[in-house]
C-alpha cells in the first residue's frame, strides 16, 4: 500500500466528521427502535421498523455528506485511491497500459517539443507580437509567381529609419559566418552576427552582465562585442569578469561589453550566433565594397517593431510606399540602375512585413516545419492505436468486472457515479503514462535535435519542456484518458444488475464483441497507414541515396580553410590557398587534391547567376540563362570523379593574367549552344575550354541544371574571394590519419589557419539527407510501435475469444473435430479481422500519403511496394498474434471444458 | 434505483428548513426529536423523511444558521444537539414573514372575502 499516497490533512479531518455522522445516524436508529419497542414491538421488530423508516442508510449518509459541500474533491480522491488499488491488483495490465501510453504520449510530446522549439515558440523579447520582418516579394521572370527575399541594402535601412512613423524601431544585421575568436592567446572558431546599434534596445532585452551597444558605437572603428549566454558558458566558463575584457575577432581587438540574456539566441531559430558586433564593425572585419552606399546590393536582413496599436497592414502600406519612393529615386543615381532586372525589381516588387513574433525566417524552420508536422500526424496516429488497444483491454476487463459493477449498482450507486469512477481509472492510467512521457520526450527530443544537427555541434534548439509542452502533454493525456476510457465505462455500466449477478459467469452481451472487433480492425487499418507511410519515407531515402549524383562519394575527404580568419587580406588569400593545395598534393595516400568554393552537396553555399551574353550576343532579359556556379582548382573534376566529356580541365596556366576561361556542364552547353560543340565559344567574356558531365549541384533532389565552372585562381582574385572560405577535396587510397596530416600541411603554411567542416564526402551526403533520414527513422520507429500494438490487440482479442469459447471448443474436440480444424478456426478469424483492417487501411493510406507528396522522391504517393510491404507485415503479425491462442485452443481438455460449462 | 437527492429535497426544501428552524426556536434538540416534534405539532400531517432531515440539518449547520454540540441524551448515549444561532434566528424571522405573506396571499385567492361575479 505504501505507494498509494496517504490522505492529506484536510481529508484526515474529514474522517472524524464521517465517524460523527455515522454516530448521529446510529443514535437516530436506536432512538427510533427504543420508542418503537416501548410501543409494544419486540426488539428485533423495532430495529427493523427503524431501519425501514430511515431507508437506505448509505444513501442518507451520502446525501448528508453532499450537504458539506466539498464532496466532488473527496469523491475524486476516493476514485483515485480506488483506481490505484485496482491497478495494483493487476500489475501486468497496469504496466502494459502505462508503458504503451507513455510511448504514445511521449512520442507526441517529443515531436511537439521540437515543433514548439522550431516553429511555435515566441522570441524571449519584450512584446514579441509587435515584431515584423521586412521581406521583398518579386514576381519571377520565368514563372510570374512571387518569390520572397529577406535581404535589403543599407541605404534602405537608413531611409526607413528616418521616415517610418508606424514603426517604433527598425533593426538590421547580417551573419558574419565563422569568426576566429582569440582570448589570451588561444583562438577558436565561433559564429558571429553584426547588428545595428539599436538591435538590443529595440528588442527590449536586458543584459545578464555589462551593457549592450550604444547607438554611437555602431561606426567604422567599432570595437565592442556582446557574447551569447551559451558561448559565454562554454568558452569563458560563465565568468562575469570577462565583461570589459579584451578578445580578438579575426585578429582585430574587441572589448566584451555585455552578456546577452540566458534564453536569447538571436532572432532566427537554429542559428544563434556566439557573438554580436555592431554592424559597422564590418568595415574592419570584411573591408571594402560599396555596402553602405549601393541601394541595390541586398545583404542585410531587417526587422522592426510596430508602434503600439498600429496594425501590421498599416505599417506595411507605409513601408511599401517608402520603398518605392526611395528605390525609384535611386534608379537614376545607381550605377546599375539601368539594368532591366533592377528596374523589374523596383517596379514589380513589393515590401511585405511578416509577423516575426516567433523569429525571423530560419533555414532550420523552413526545412523542418513540414516534416515535423507530418511526424506530428504520425505520432498522433500511434497514440490513436494505443488508445484503441487500451480501450480493448478495458473492454475485456469490463466484462470481467460485470459482477462487481452489478453489485455496486444494486446497492445504490448511480450509473453516472460508476462511469465517473471508471473514467477516473482511465485518467489515472493516462496521467501515469503522461508523467512517464515527459522525461521520455525530453530524451527523445534532444536525440532528434542531434539527428537534425548538420554541423559538428548540435543545433541551438532548446527542447526543454516549457509550459506549452507541458500543457500539451497534460491535454493529450486527458484526451486519451477520456478517449480510451469512455466507451468501456459506458458499456461496463449498461448492465441490468439482477441477471448479471445471477449469471455469475463473465458473459457480456453480443453487441460488445462487435466493438472489440471494430477496435482491432481500426488498429490494423491505422497500422497500414503508418507502415506504408514509413515505407514511402524509407524508399525515398534509398532513392535519394542511390541517385546518380555525377561524382563518386567514396574515398573523398573534405575540409575548409578561411585565410581571412588568420588575418590575411583578400589579395593574399589566393596565394595561401595555392600553397596549401600544393602541400596536400604531395601527402602520402592522396591520389589527387583540389580546391573549390562550393563543395559537392554543400550545406552552406549556393552560388547563382544569370548568363546573358553568349558568343558576344546579349540575350533579352527573360531568356538569360539561370546558372549555378562554382570556382574550382585544376584537378577538381578528377578528384570528385566527374567525367570530362570534351576539352580540358583548368590548368595552372589559367591565372589572373591569362585570358578568362570557363568549363560548362552538359545542361548548360545544351541551353547555350544547342546542337553545337561548346568548345571555343564565348560565355560573357570567357571562352569555354571544357565540358563536364552533369553533376547535381545542390543535392539529390535537384535535377541536372546548368552549371558554370570558373578557374579558382583566375576568378577568385577578381571576386576578391568575397565568399570567404575555400573547400579542399582529397581523394585517398588509405585514410588513416589523413585528416591529421592535412591539418599539419595547413599548419605548415600558417599555424594560425583553422581547419573546419572536415568530413568525408559520404558524411557530407548523409548530412544533406538529414530531413529524409529523420522522417524515415522516426516513421519506421512509429510503424514498428504500431505493429507491436496491433499484434498485442489481435492477440488479446483472440485469447479472450478462445477463453470465452473454451466450452464450445471443448465440445467440438469431444465430438471429434480435428486439431487442424480448430487452428483454422482461430487463424481464420484473426486473418479475416486483419484483412478487414487492411481493406479499410489501404484507401486511408493512399489518401493520407498525398499530403506527404512534397517530401517524396523517385516514387509516387501510391507506391505499390509500400502498400504491399504493409500488407505482408500485417498478415505476418496476424499469424504471430494467432499462434498462442490457437495453441491454447488445442490444449483445451474436452472433459474439463464441458464440465465447467 | 436511487433517486437523486436533489429531486427529493426539492419538494421540501425551504419548507423543511423553516420547520427545523421553528422547532429549534424553543430550545436545542437532536435530529430524531426534531422529526418527532414536527410530526406531533403538525398533528401528524407532516412526516419528515429522515432521508431529507439529516442533509437539511447539515446544510443549515454549514450555513451557520444552526450550531451543534454533542451532549448526553435521555438514554444516556451522546447525541448531536442542534441549536439556533443568532444568524438562524434572523433567518427564521425572514422566512416566517415570507411564509405568512405567501400563505395569506394563497388564502385570499382561494377564499376571497367578498367575491364578485366576473
């Protein structure tokens, strides 16, 4: 009994009151009997007369207690205690029920906590609902459909800040990518953001220590920095003394002025920076360019805070007008104002303010919002199956408890009271399951965060259960408790006490078995949906993995180096990269080495451009060829094994002083030079010297598309290595210690050059499929859970049926039925239920698969293999579930069975 | 079959309260004696159902109109004696006035002093 909680104090006081009431009633009875006896009745007759006069003692006491006023709470307490006692008497049932609920609720909570962290959670800033993100929507040349860009030029920010009347504050910023943060002579990489000086004050944040930027500190010689809480903890041991201390960022001195609040990780989910610097620090960190003056150079995101009481639509109307006025003025001034696409952008584009209460646009959110919603449905279906399973167990128990219920009704319990008590039992189960689900979900949630984290460190997504997650768990626990408990409770109490008590056996009405069967059929049907869904995702992942990428994944090591991080100006970066490449080529075990700006299946970079000059002929704007581009060193194609179809690879002689050259892929050649050999033709200023086989640039989902390759050491300096870092590719025979040797090679060029993004091409490709892997893994897990639950459901039903029909089976055996016949009977029934479930499940599966269409690849939502797989698995499950009951049916002793009947 | 307490009390509620309060005006008494007293003084016309009496007593106690103490009864056993509180006395007056008005009104309608043809 020790695990059943003791009565709280107010209930203990209550029991004294109960005893007094009992005494009061007893006194009444005695007094009545005494007076009746004095009227001439015998003592016994008098007692009976008194009892008759009083009526149902229990009922009188119950009614009187009701007058005390606090009974609902007391009844609940009673019911909970009773429920716990019932569960203790059936530990097997209790454990099975709580565990399956914990898994079901836990799965939902885990997915929800991730969905909450990635999509739903409000930013921890003052009045988050007032925040909006600035977005440009521009109709595409090609399709006319609008697409959105979140980047703006700095002059626009200045104009908006000066003129806006509907916004209380406008902030802007840009990611700095990897920074080399030095502290006391140690340097390590960190992620940085540059933001306007008013960033923190517009958000209404208060620093944990120190202060935030002052507006006047946002200038070219800015040298102040604010640290994120997580970075401050991991790098500086949460030491407040760091405030006021000196650090270096890319070898430039900065002073730490403050620590951001603990729960603030930037405005964009999943990409929380480690350090913030004022926007104009860009002049020291990434000098050059026309970023402060060119209005059509879009590079910074912008967000604003609506003035109190101003509707978003009103502010948007004002900003759209301001944008158009300003950009139209600038068309006349800007050097690129005459370009057709710039004019198109000004004329046909609009400014939209998007609600940003939950953060500004986030790649993580964009990537995972839909898969997580899908998984939420999947997890919800698993919970439904678990509910059906439990409802079935409770139904079976309800027929066992018919006698108990009948007795309780006979002595005056109302049906409502009994239903409430039975429901309390279900809710206690659900509450236990829910309580166990929370730690399970926490663990599962962080596991999933690790699964979706692309880099070396987990994505900064906080999945700790907040009030919203806990409320969600409590709500679904309550809902499931009612869902699986109500029907059994209603049925258990729909008994006529007299015959039920007389019967003595645990026999339930005919109609009840229909409900049991229906529940099992529902379970099987939902399992079909889950298993075939899992099949779709697994097959998608397989198709994506086996698609011909146009290069060979095996035996390639990748890593990146950024000369800027070691303090090199852009004009010296090229030489550093060339030196590193030379060293790498001589490493033992390396068959070939190369460098490129974009690596295969890059998760950080995508470079796009429009080619509008072919052989000196200018293409009209709508016909310009949309290309993805890359800059590669000599040897890139042989390293990743993309075959050169015609012409030659880049060579060392293709340097800055040499005539510009390019290599095209087959798709680009077909687009630019239909039915012609591309070699020797001109694209822009450059001559085509080679053609390579199509390789998928962005990932497996992309079809072959035009790609343009520039020579890294010719084109890079011209671009001032503006993209930042360079990726190296090493094709190796044997891999042992290769990365260490590569690090040593880089260090021998300059020990201050950090090496990052080191992984094999196989790992890189796996990371590109994280979403698909998450979907495939989790849906398989949930599918397996569904199979187990369906198996338990079928088994339970058949075991009950065999137990119930043991008399009949015994007679059949006694009359000479062959064992095979009995087995066929059990198997046949199981199979027919399963087939009914499958028949109902297939259309449901086909219908629901349509919603997942956008994440499938290489197969349609009606993939026959997925459905067939589900059918085979479930028929197998049915056979397993029927095996034990069938064996039990055979072992029935006819004599015993018949006598018991 | 159980009858919900509400439906049974409905008939007597208010009236029973008034009867109890009035009975206690003459002095403290226990439940059984109260029932007896009501029956006797109403010339056996009103039978108080025990099933309603105790809930009513406890309800009045919860409202603070009557208070209870345990004291030895005539039989020697201890019994729960109820007495009217000051609050209860006020309530009794109000209820009594209301009842008298109601009863007078009913009387006037049912047996008018000077009936006129309609």
